[in-house]
């Protein structure tokens, strides 16, 4: 799905539907982190107005998703709490480094963002089918389309910004495939090591 090399193990969906409060809290934190990541990239590359505009639009959408999930938490009396450690994203960034320095750090960051969105989309699809409540199934059915759109935005930006730096599309997509293979190995390992109801890990 969307360039992922490894599907999510059934153990993940079982953990997620068994602990909906933790799932919702992690989801809210993930939306906020996604918005922060997009804004961080926009601020760092203010000399590229088209990139900035695309990333700001994406951040606004992530914040709207955060607001929706946070409202559900409020309605259910579930405290958001502090963001937990996110071994998934940190390990994915290290894996990118271990694959060898890419010609463009920006393109690498955009491709990592694409894979994170792809994993969210895949898991939202699972939740849209198996979440224990109709409200949650409807929410995740709606949001998975947004995550798929964000994946495409990141990939398109990576291709475009790569071209600006003299990197052809085939090279960018080869890097995406290599990162996807690393991401799949990370996800498989995290499911074995950690049964928390996380959106990504």
C-alpha cells in the first residue's frame, strides 16, 4: 500500500482495538508531530515559496485532525498527557543515515515524511474496518484518504525538489524504495518488542 514494503502485522490491530484510549492519545500526538514537522521543514526552506505553501497547507490539515481527535478525547474524559517517546520515527531517521548520505537531506526528509503518512494510511484503513465503535470506524475511514493525499504530496515534493537539485526522479524513487524496505523492518521489529497501541510504531 502506497509504497510500503511490509504490511502491518495483525498483532498491531489487536493491540489498538484493545486499548482505544491509548490509541486516541497516540493518534493526537502523531497529528501534532506531523504538523510540527511540516512547519519545521517550511521554516528551514523559506527560499522555496512553493514548497513552503505546500507544507503549510499540509500542517493546517494535520492540526485540524489533531483538533478532531482531541475533541473526542475531551468528550470521553481521556487526558491527552505528554507525548510518549516515538521510537518509530527516530529509528527511521537513523536507518536513512545508515543507508548512506543521500545527495539531498531535504529530499530524504520528504521521503521519510511520505512513508510515515503511508503507514498511517494503512493503519487507518485497518481501524476503519475493525475499530470497535461506528464513530471511530467513520473517523478513520475519512482520515485515511487524507493520509494517502499527504503521502502523494510528500513524494511529489521530493521529486520536484530533487529535480531542482539535479537529482532525477528514478534516483528519488529508488531512495524511496530503499527507505521503505528499512521502514518495513523497523515496523516488524517494533511489533515484536512493543505491544502499545501506537499509530506508527
